C-alpha cells in the first residue's frame, strides 16, 4: 500500500524551526499496530493520521512510542496540509478526536487552534522528578502534565535534567512542563517526557492548554505571547477563553512524499 506523506514544521515561520510533524491522509483506519510502526519509522515527535468524517476529519496522533490523547503542533500541521496541499475550501476545519471536537481557523497563514482548557492545580512533586532536577521549582501544579514554575527565564533555559533518574518515572501519556515569566514575551516553557525517544519536545501545543489558564491568572491578561525555549524554538499566540484556549501559530511545508507499508 502507498500513502501520501507530508512533513511540516509547526509553530514557526521558518523551515527547520518549530516542531516537525508528519501528516498521513487515510481513507479508512489502518490497524493500530501499523499506525504505530509508521510513526516510529517517521521518527518525528508526532505523526498525525486523519480520515474524512462527514464534513469533518477524524484525527489521531502517534509519537514514536504511543498514541496521544491530544497534540497541538500535529493538529496545526494537519490543518496546514489540508489548506495548502489538499486545498480544503473552508476557513474553519473541524476535527473529531479523543479530546472531543477541535476547530482550527485559518486566516492569512495563521492557524488558530480551539482546544480544551486544562487548568492545573497544586500537586506534590514526585521524588524521582525532584532528584532529577539541578534546581527546584517555586511552585508545582498538575493537569495531564506536571507544571513546574520557576523564577526566571534563565532557569528554564539552563536547567539540567538527569535523564537516567528522570526515566525511572512513568507519566504516560503526560510529561513535565517547566515554565517562567518571559523576558521578551509573556511566558516561556520547555517540555520533557520520560522513557521516550523524543526526550524534549520542541514545541508542545497541548502543554499550553495548562500554561494559558495558569499564566492568564498570574498575569491578569487574556491574550499572551509565548515562546518554547527548545533548540528549534516555537512561538505561540495564546488566548484564555474560560473552558477553551486559543493557540495560534504558523507552519511551513518541508517535504511531500509517499510511504510504502508493504
């Protein structure tokens, strides 16, 4: 079987920035084991698969290790593929997913994700995580992911994590967000997942489902600019809408090709 494959850099206005995702259109679902093998072979943080679902598209996301319940950058990449490669005519694209219906609106090359808010609440920090960190946070919260709040952008940029210790904990399907108020934006973050091929995710849209309500409350503002301080760097425009969050960014197509499954 031959399938189209699109590789797209999301949450960036330049190639080789943001977070790379592969997008694979399907006419019907393949077996889960095969979807996982394709994602592992693609060797990017997420591979998105979608099929037509009436006037919507059913969407699933796989890392090289497992299926995720929500992924921002691969959703943005899928919307970009639908608009720029497959020429979908609508300005609003609706996906069905494990996290419910998700809308992506497109305007002047900016993709705005309408995602569920996941407001984090105070939580104890597991000892394994504490031991893995070279500096300790001033606050710890949790929704799907642990959210570790630091005093400065430098703390987020310079933190060292002992992976041999960190990998002893299983946060499936979540991870660990570290965040602080930004020097040239509203807030910054980084995202790490133990026991995975992709230890640090370059830009994590779903993490902002928790970061947006937290920083909206801390900063007293609804609209914010965020930067994820990975090596590739990602920029996100964020809006707190109560039980929903808006996460906007750009994308660039890196490659268009074909994959063979046998």
